[in-house]
């Protein structure tokens, strides 16, 4: 299983990288045929003073793509 992390508008810290990999490694219990996982993290500014973090996970399991 290969996990690839990409980010837009911010840097991925080592702690965040470890947490994402740890959480996604648990998915193999439910989908045993996973070959590739792509994680996209994006930071967007909103009208309120808070930032919004968007996470998209794409899983390739035995030729089936799950997003």
C-alpha cells in the first residue's frame, strides 16, 4: 500500500503526516485489496476569520477507485 500526500496553500508537518498515515493504515481492515492511496489537503480562507481545511482521499482498491 502506497500513501501519497499532497498539499495546497500550506506545508504538511511531520506530526500531521504521521497522523494521516496512522489513520489510513487502519482502512486495510475494511478494504484488503488497496494498492494506492492519494490524500490531498487544501487550505482555503473563508469570510469569517477562520481557515477551512479540505481533505480529499482517493483509494485504489483492486482497480476500483473510491473517493
